[in-house]
C-alpha cells in the first residue's frame, strides 16, 4: 500500500509540474513576444511585465479549463491542439522560408498565427470540422496584409 501511494503521488507531481510549466511558458511567450512589443519599451517595466505574466497565467488557465471541460477525452484534446497548431503555423512557417522574396515580417507572421489558430479553434469548438480548410487561405491573407500594413507603419522587412 505504501509503494502504491508513493507511485500515485509521484505521478500526480509529474502531471502538476508539467501543467505548471505549460502555463508559465505560454504566459511568458504571450507577454514577452506579443504584449511587450505592443506596449513599447517605455511602458514595459519589469514590474508591469511580472503583473501581466500573472494575469496571463490566470486567464490562460481559465481558458484551458473551459476547453478541457468541453472536450470528450484526451484524444479529442490532442486532435484539437493539432488542429489549432496546423491552422495557425503551417502557412507562416512555409512562407517564412520565402520572407525576403515576399517582403514578410514578424507582424504578419504573428497575425497569421493568431488568426489561423483562432479560427481553427473556433471551428473545432463549433463542430464545423468540414470548414477547417479555410484556415489556410485566411492565414495566408492575414500574413500578407499584416506584413504590408506593418511596412506602411514603419516596421522593417526581414533582411
């Protein structure tokens, strides 16, 4: 009985550690790679970034719990994650190899990832799996449009 309890406690600790790492990593990426450039260095003090990271952890955690409650099991959650991943990243990654040729930049890539992934998530949660293919052209359109808009605002193209 003691060994069984020890194994169960070790498994639970591994699951909690993994969940904490995922939440912390996601919040750090959102705050440092998305929010900090939007705020600018003048408003991005360490104290504010820490506060924003804590808020992001809570919001991402709540969002994750809502998605987990909606899901039927771990396999459906994995399929949803792969759908969001491919809907958001396939187009920016492929066209990232040709960023110079097409005058693309990070603003376009971030917009394409957010739009494609968000649309894939919305379609998957709405059980509209037959429409998932539209994530790719929408992501492509946003990639080019946001890149052009950022160049007009003064952001440099990828050199």
